[in-house]
C-alpha cells in the first residue's frame, strides 16, 4: 500500500524536531573558519554579531569580559629632570693656593688687574662675572667646574712669582748665620726678610731685589747708615726708611714695589712693599746690626 508523500514529509519534519529538542544545540551557520576549527570560533575573534570590548567607543563601558584598563585614558610621559648645576669649586671668602692660581689666570686674560692675594674677594667676584658673561655662562661670580675648565683652556700654568706677585709667600728657613744676634735675614729664594733677635723671628715681610744687571749682593754685612727720608743721588728716586748695608745698597720702602709687585725690580737694593712694617723695622734696627743675604 502506498504511503502518501505528504505523510512522509511530515514524518521527517517531526523526527528532526525531536532530535533538536533532545540534543539542546542551536543551528549555526558553518563558514570557512568553522570548518578549519572544528566548528568553534577561532581564538582572538569575536562571535558573529558581537563587538570586541577593545572596540568600545571612548567613555563607554567595555563589553563584559574585556580588560578594565581598556577604557582608561593614557597617562602623559613625565618630563625629563633638569640637568644638575655644575659643581662650585671656589666662591667669595675662600682662601688658599688654588684661589691664587685662579687669580693669576684671570690676570693673564686681563680680567683681574691686581696681583693674586689668595683670598676670593670682591674684585675676584667681579672678574669671574665678567669672564662668565663674555662667554655666555651664568654670571654667578662663583667659579664652577665649567668656568674653571674654560679658563684653563685659555691660559697657561702660572709661574711661582705670578702666584705671589702681590706677596704672601711663606718665608724660607733662616740661614744658620741668622740664628745669633740681631739680624736682618734676607732670603732670595722665598723673597722674604725676617727680622730676628737671638734666633727668634720678630717680623716677616716681602722683599724684592735688583735685576740681573744690578744684582743685590749676597753675604754677611752690617747696617752702617740709616736715613728716614733718603733720596737716591744716582737715580733721583725716593728711598724712605733706608738702612744701608753694602755701598749704595740698602733695605728701604718702595712705592713701586707696593704698586707693581714682582713685575719690577730694584737697582740692587732690598725693596720692602709694606710701609707699616718697614717703619716699625726702621725704629728697631741699630747701626751695627747684621744683614745676611742668601739663597
């Protein structure tokens, strides 16, 4: 007996509906990616009909399951810290040999006109500011590492008497002949005069000597004549507080020495630059006191 076609079609539909109800599956469209992944969505892609959380518009909540940081605005990059200021080497009121060298070098480039004193005073501050400003450096008046390196490149190592053009050098050890009696102990090595009594130093002062054409004599002498307001009969120059010890050579005050330092020389005399000190010395020295001039 023939079964009607409509029954057969209905039976098939009824059977399919029963299978779907039993399995609990949903019908999915099978695309090329599903075929290659066993019917599952490939990793890193969103299911069809949904938008990834990373694609959410700014200011909206991300799709559940997305990273909570995706919606946060990016932080600005912190600014680079400023470069540290160069280290200060010397500044106002500092003292010492290094300050002397700084002053001697500033004098070489004509920013300082007085001789080195070893004290970082107002004139040194002004000279450093001028040097810095001319070279586009901050005008602090302090000698920092950058200022010092620039100055060193422009100058040469100063000699001993450049460092002590305005005096202040330490006195040399007294000659053994100075250790007894009343002695004007004069060292050509340190360019100093010690006034000594029985081996004790009473006072010390800077001195300068004659040039190579008019050298100051070395040896042991005695003061034979004193003249408070003496004037040279040969050179017609003043020789205040003169204490003669060898011919026309004397220990005396020199205003030129006070003004120019060791950039000049005498005609053979022992020049003293400190008028106060030689005035005191003149009042104490007697005719017959010993004078020792040595290297």
